[in-house]
């Protein structure tokens, strides 16, 4: 049973480009969470999704950031017109369902570097 | 709003010795989970130990144990017989019914040979 898969592991973008980060949850998991980690900081919640639904996006910046979790395929975190401040490690986590987050599993993260 | 505070940015311990990492949290909820995660240089977030708030008994996992003081809102992690592989960032985390996990800023643990 493969764990949470994130790709790419490293992503380099120039200012103004778009970044797309992918997350495939563990088999049988229908809930996905995205977190951002700045250097020497803890993980900060961004968004919580179920298949085709955004449940909680209270941690998402109001502009340029969006997330989706389609019926088929991975969850995507999309950052438009990236700026240097977007450089961070972005982690995805998945769980079997609401109220079962004691079974939350994390991917290895995508390190985004904006030049 | 819930918060998690780790007051020790860095700690060091001699190999084979015991070390305790501190964590306090703030919440008005009565039902929640607390976690300690380990993040080695590989960046993988590894769940070390988990505690349900309704359980009075402190959780243990081999060399790792917690001291959960619900009234004081304290959740410290004790690592016994420290090993070189324990060197990592350790994050204390809180989760309640809204299913968001809130992390502290972390404690970097160094193991001295």
C-alpha cells in the first residue's frame, strides 16, 4: 500500500510563472489536506478537501492560490504568478475520512523555489 | 483560536540519555487529539506518538512516552535511551473536531555521540 505521493519533489519557478503541485492520497483515503512549511517553522494549514469539494480553505491566501481534488486523479495545489515569498515546502496529507484524522499520513513534500 | 507552543527551539542530549521536549497548547475544547511528529532531514513527517484527550493514561511507543497534563494543557515528549537516529525536528500538534492539525514551531533535537 503506497503512501501519500507528492510530485514533483523539487520545483523551481521564476517569478510570475505558475506552480502546480500534485498529491495522490493513500489508497482508500478520500480526504486531503495541504500544509505549507516555511524554513525553521512548523506546518501551517492551507486547505482541506474531499473529492470534488473544498471543505475548509481558511488557510489559503486570498489571491493566486487554488486547490482541487477531482473525482479522478490527484489533488492539485496551484499557485499562479509565483513570488519569492511563495518559496516553501508544501506538504499534502490524507486520511480515510472526517473524524478519523488520527490516521493522517503525510507525503514527503514538494520544495518550491522561486527565483 | 487554538495555539501550540514549543518553547525550546533547540535541544541537545547525550546518546543513551533521556530528553524531554516541552509543548503547551491553548484550547477551549474538551475533546481533541495531540501528536508528536518527527521530521528528519529527509523532510518526511513521521508520526511518533498520539494521545486522545479523553484518555487519562499517558501514551507510550517503545522509547517514546508523553506526559499529558490536561488541566495544565501540557503535552511533553520523553525520549529514553536516545539514539543518533532520533536527531530531527520534533513538532507538537493539536487537532480537534474541525479536523485541522495545528503545529507548533518545532524543536530541533541534536544527539551528541
